[in-house]
C-alpha cells in the first residue's frame, strides 16, 4: 500500500487516512522512519526544502505508552516554518485536520554543530540563538490515535512552526545555557485565559538535552542528513497541547533565558 502518497494526499486535502500499523504487520519505529523518509523525499522532489527539525515526545512520562526509549524527530520545511520575530502573526489552520498547539523553545545552530559531542553542556557552543516558538501539530489519523511509528510516518505531527524574537548568545550565555533553558517557565494563554503552564525541563530535562538526544539518534540513522549550520531546531512542548481553532489568539508568556512573549492569531 502506498502510504507515502496517502499521507501526502491527507496533508494536501486536510483529511484523515488509515494508520499504517492497522494493515502492516510489525510496523515498528524503524518502519515508521523509513516511511517518513520516503514522504520527505517525495516532498523534496516537488520543491520543499529542509530548514530544520522538530523533536517530539520529549516528555519521558509518555514513553511507556508508546513503547519508546528516546524522543522522535522529523524534518521541517521552508513552507512550514515562519520567522515571526516580535510581530503578532496570523497563522492559517483551516486546512488542518485536528490542530493542536505547543509552546516550545527553539534553537538556531551555528557551524560548530558539525561533529560536536552529543553532550548537553558541550553542545551549547553550537547554539547561535534561542527563541520562543509555537509548533502547530496535526494528526492525519482519526481521533489522534496512533503508534509512535504511525506518527513518525505522518510528518512527525509537524504542521507549522512560528519562531518568535531571537536572542543571540554570547560566550558567557552558553556556559549556563543548559540550566537556564531548563528553568524557563511559560504560561500558555488563549485570548485572556491561562490554559496551562510548563517549564523548560519538561523537554527531556532541558532543551539542550533534547538536542543532544537528536544527535545520538542521527548517528544510528544512516539515511538522515547530519545537522548543519543554520538549522532551526524546536525541542518539544513544555505544556499540554490543547486543540485549537481559527479565530483564537494564543500567547506564550515565557520567563527566563531572555525569551520574550509570543502571540499568534489563528485564521
């Protein structure tokens, strides 16, 4: 069965599609990544360009449910990442199936990422900037029901990433970056209501630990491109991920690590 075309059609048309694990015996995480790589290749053939990667399942409490021992990851593209800066940005969600929102800490990589040791403190030297972010995630399976392999194949649930105002890092910032990002707090607000709260350590202890985990995963995945300078990395949600609808305004009120607030209007 051509799951690649089914998933691309589901994304293009904003519809649900059957889960691969429902019809493919032993559709495990490796099979999910193979399917995801084929989906990525098909997108690149029609002009989509990589700009970075999303890391998912960085909350260890979810691993047992999905049989995981590490996070997952997927590519992000020039058509899915928006550099909003300090602007209130309109984000279209009408073509999505069942969108949800995740406040995240976003990292920009410099040229020191090449060959760097996958250690959270060492890897701080490869971070050019940090920023607040919103990832809009979507699922093309009915009722958000899936295995980890299913969601890896389904674009890693990535639909949009909105990157807020970037804080450029100096050498002295990097020395304490792991802990500074772990200590970041965020309030997620819909219009004027606080919906949920979170903290940086919810992303695998620190967003830098999430990035180090991605480096470890890529070593074992010969088909994947190595990380390069200029990539944008979003490191996993810091809160629950509530459903969203057009017409809502969402604000992530970050505190710590020099991060600003980020507001988007869904249309």
